[in-house]
C-alpha cells in the first residue's frame, strides 16, 4: 500500500460535458436505468507508437468513489434550465454504484483492447465518461512516452523536468506520476514528490549564475549553500571556461569535504558539448563529476546521443515528455458495448466498434515475449492470461491500489515481455492481436440488428 | 468586472521545481534580496504560427496574490533536508510583494516580446517562475490555436468539445477559457460554463442512440425530453437513413411545436456527408435544421471544408484545439533581465537573451494594421502604443481583471489589426519586429561584461 498521502483533490463533479447531464436527465425520466457496459480503449495508435502503457486507474477509482455534487453546483445546474427538477433532486444523493474491471497500471496494451470496463446503471455509467477519459488518456499518453525514453536509454538516469510547460497544474502532477510509471527515475516537481513519493532532483537556473557578478562566485556560493547536492549549470556564458572553473572549484572544495556531483548543459550541440566537458573534467581529475543534459530532449534525441556515445550520465526530460510532443492526443474512446443485456456497436465510418463486454487474453512465447493477444467475448474460454480484473464493486474498490513504486516495477517488467521488434522508436509493426471468431460473429449479428 | 465566481482553486505552493527552493534558500542565506526583473517571452514561434495570443494573466495574478504555504507543506519541505530551517521559518509568512507589468489578455504578440515583467526581491521573483510559465504557456498556446480556427471560419459557429482529452482537469477548464478568448463561441464543458460564464453547448452521444433498440425511438425520446435543444447525432449506423428519419420526425414534432435545431455528423468524409444530409433536409422542407460536425477538426480541416463549400453551420473542436495538436508546446521562458540595477543576459548558444527591462511599442499603418513592433529598453522614448502596463504593485492587482467576454472582444479586435499576410495558416512571414539600436548596444555591452 502506498504510504504517501494521495490527496487527489477532486475537481467539481460539473467537470464533464453538458450532454452527460442531458442524457442522464432523459434516462432518469424515461426509466432507462438498466445495466450498461462501457469500455475504454484506444482506437488507433499514434503513427510512431507500437504499444501503449496503461496509466491513470488509481485516479479513476478515486473519482468513482468520491464523485458527489454540492448544493451550490446543483442549484447552478438547475438554473441553466437544461436538466429537470426531479433529476436535480436525485443528483443530491448521487454516488457511483457500479463495478469496474481494469488492467493494472503499467500494463502494455494495443489498439482496440479495453483497459477499463464499467458496468453500472446507464445514467451513472454515462455521466462519468468525460472525466474517466480525461484521466486515462493523459496518463497513458505520458507513461507510454516515458517508456519509450526508458527503452532508448536503458541504463541512463532519466529525470522529469516538465512541470512548467505541462498543460496546467493537474497535468504537471499526473505527468510526473505517469513519467515515473513509464520508467523515469525522479522528478523536479516538488509537489509530485510530496504527493506521490517520487524521488526528487534539481539543479540551478541560469538566473542563479546571472544574479552573481561572476560565474565563479555563483558556483562557489551554490556549493557552500548546498554542499550535499552540488550540481552546477555551466552553459550560461562560455561552456569551456565554465568547465575549467568547475575543475578549479572541485579541487578547492575537496579540502572542505565538498564534492561536486554534476554539471548540467542546457544548450548547443549536446553530444559535442558533453564530450568537450568530459575531457576537461577527466583531465582535471574530476572523473566522478557526472554530466546532465537538458533542452527539448525526447526518446529520439536520447537515442541519437546514445548512438553517438556522448558521455552523458543523466537526461533531463521536460516539455517533449510531458506534452507527448509527437503525439499529444490519443484516439481513445469510452463506448457502450451492451445495454440491458443487449450487445451494441457503432457502425460509423472509420469508427466501428466491437460488441458486448470483452476480455484480453495474453499469450507468451517460450522466451517470455508477448506472442499474441486474443480479444474475446468476456464469456469465452481462451488460453492465456486474462488482463482485465475486477477492481471495484458497488462503487468501492476491492483492494488498495499498489504503491507507485511497484507499479513502476511492474511496468519495467512489462517492457521486458515486449517483443524486441516492438521496442524500436520508428518501425511500427502490426500489433500481435487477434479477434476471436465468436467476436466477429457477434459483431456481424449486431450489425444486422442495429438500425 | 466579471460577475462569475472564478473560484480558481490554488494548487499547493509546492507545485514548482525543486530548484526554486534551493535557489531561494541560497538567496536568503546569502542576503541576495535586491530587486530582480524577470520577463516572460516566447523565444521562437512554432513552425506553423505567425503570431500568438497572450492569455493566462488573470490566473497569474490570482496566483501571485494568493501564493502561501501551509504548515504541513513546510514541515514536509523541511523534512527533505533540501532547505534550511531559517528558510522554512521565513516561508511561514511568505507572500509575493512585487510589481508586475503585462500586456492585456487577448493581445497579439510575436517572438522575443515580453508579455509579462515581474519586479520583486530576487527570492520571490525566482520562486514563482514555474507556475507562471505553467499558466501563461498553456493558455497562450490554446488561445493562439483558437484564433487560427476563428480566422479559418470567420462566420461559422465554433464550439469547444475538448475536455475529455485535455491534459487533466485544469487544462480542461483553462483550455475552455483560452478557446473562448481566441474566438470560440461556446463550450461543452459544464464546469467551464459554471466558473467562467462561457456559453454552453451540447448534443448527445452515440451511446444514447445505441441504448435504444431503434434509432428513431432515440431521436423521438431525446426530442420529447429536451424540446428546447433538439440536436440529434445521426451517424451511429447509417447517415442517409438517419437524415430521412430526422425529416420524418421534424414534421411529426411540428404539430407539438417542437423544432429540431440541428444534426451532428461525427465521422466519415464530412464535406460529402454534410452535402448529402443538407440535400435530404432541404428536400424534406427542413431548411432550418443546422448541420454540426465534429471529429478531429482543426483550423486546417475547417479551412478545407470551407473551401469545399461544405454546408456546415457549426464546427465542434475537441482534442486538436485543446492540446494544440500541431504545436503542443511553446519555446517560452521567464528570464532574469536585471538584478540590483545591473542588466544581465544569457549567452547560451541558440538561447541568448536581450538585457534589461523592456517595453514593446506597437505602430500601426494608416489602415489600422500592425506596421511594426519596436522592442526597446523600458526607459526609451519611442513612438507607438506601449503594450506592457503595470497591473500589480506590492503584490496586489491594480484593478479587477476585465470580464472574459470583453477579453474575447478585445482579442477579436486584435485579429482585425493583424496584417492579412500574417493571417494565413501556412505561410509564416518574418514578424514585424525591430530591436532598437540602444537595446543592441546594451546587449553587446552586457555580453562584454558577463563571465
């Protein structure tokens, strides 16, 4: 169990789309309250993704357990005239009472595979759609990007620096969380460390150097003030000169028992700059000073820097990770699969869905790699490991969520099961997913019936 | 003044980078508390942007007025061992006491132009960096994208549908706000309407149709339940059949005084689909039924649909707008320009900055278009309208922020002043910005001095 306070502040339950209330109101008044089954899945993977990492379930369960309306919110909602008074009255005691099945956070998954299934009275299952998508979409996006960064540099230290250009406060926090799940080692965002227990890391800004009249004074002052965490930013003016200053300072500080842990380079040609700085440090007997780099890094630049054998110890990842720069959105959906025992599907061009509640069965080859996922009806008996497990019943989670650290370890393990062909950053292969014959038959039968 | 409750929930003041506290701690202990001047600007515009729209100032001012630490936060911060006890004690009474100068929200601006200048004791001005960037970056990104959508369809109705794939809760709300500033007409996000007074809009989901055994029953039930807002989603199964059903239903409902306001198409070739549906509606004497479209729309697809003369009345914009799909991050910075009266700059390759506090003077041609922006030292006397105005002193805002509606009107006016050549979606021209001779001299002189 996680020992850190989660303190997920719940945003207003009005953080949803207007149409959720319009439909809920109609369902209440029409007496359409039988069990609906919805599933969350990704329709198509982004162009440069061969797999995704599921993340965000813990926040979804927090939301489902706690979604409530305040009197003020309901008064306002009533005042819009979009929802009937009887519905407003019923919402005063609203709580989610359904069941949920999900794949564990950190699980590798592919297009069309459900990672969450919700079974609840139709109005409830509908109302929660927008926030569920909002939570699963973003963290899955970032965890998947983080996993790619980890695959690009299996042994390097990776630090997340993304808060300032994350899309708002919650993205900053959940982005740190998802990055950690995907394989980063630490975050610069203090509140993410406070809330989720993610190890923290940080250096200094250019302004610290600039606020001093001399760069050498800035370095000395920083080392004196923070002798246990001396990481100096060396590219404010002239990188070579700064590297020599670090060597001088390192020798001077050794007498005081202070060690310079690292230097950070944030601009220019990072491979060349790191090589230059490494040489200066090594010739100056500072082999133990590590080199950190930052500045618009992503899995592609990390791979290129590794291929160039740039002597870099730590990659600091910011914007490109936190906004998932090359794929800032996923084509994901939360779709009705069944209502009142009747399987349904959509036939919209390019957006057709499968019908009925489903399960994913994962099969491994003798080396432990994922051989095939079988996408089947929930009631089919199929070889393999069933990925979706029941996590909530009657609106209460069945067991505490695993600690974030263990989710991260599980994700690392998942990446080990990923076939090598799917690990590349560019060459996207067909995902190893098969649909059962029974699923295809059901889809065809439902299509016949739908009009 | 805005009549809606803003209720901007302040996230924890620990929502910042670790290094802000590391530096603040050093500044306190070194007695480096003279006035620092920082500026926020965008270094380079994204590849497909010719201008940006400033947004987020109101949230920045809320933050600066309210940033405080709780005892629990400070106890935790102290427990990390990264900050001295004396600093923790000082933070118990922390408040921002500085001045701020800014361009109004909704202002058009270009690369290197400051849109916010902060003048405060160095530790304060430093600490607030991360959240200020977080707030200005995201809203500027989205307002700029929204303005492009507005320019692509000057007369169409544009509705924001982005909540579910926004990066978290705050992005959903601030994304709606920024979209409205940039020129959208309404939002589907109820809480954005509740909090900011943005007009609300909404239709129905495919699940509503699917939950009924017959599409025609779903349409009839929706119309009966919400007779004042009948907008039907017609692409769940077969678009043509659904359009004919709408015609039948429209005639049937006329007797009851119920009007079908619109139909939404969410898939397929939207130009073709809209033309097909328009024909059916017109031939069925339903000329007043409007056509809404949705599905991965952005300024480029809007422009293409307009060029194809697709009979579309309302464009519903989701993910691509809210995550600014083609440019989900801006290369922006909050940089030290002066400390203790001494102008400073950075010389890092590709990231050089100008020195000292600055002002932007905007000059117009006789037609009212922006002719040239002059980027000058704050103390230079230059022709033109000074864009930065004082908005905060001693940590208090000087006057209430304008209503969101008036910000939106101001932004629309700003777009009218944009030279036609800068309005295209693809052809990016050199921005009309000049740096004064005096600024260049200062930069050169400071570069000489910096080491």
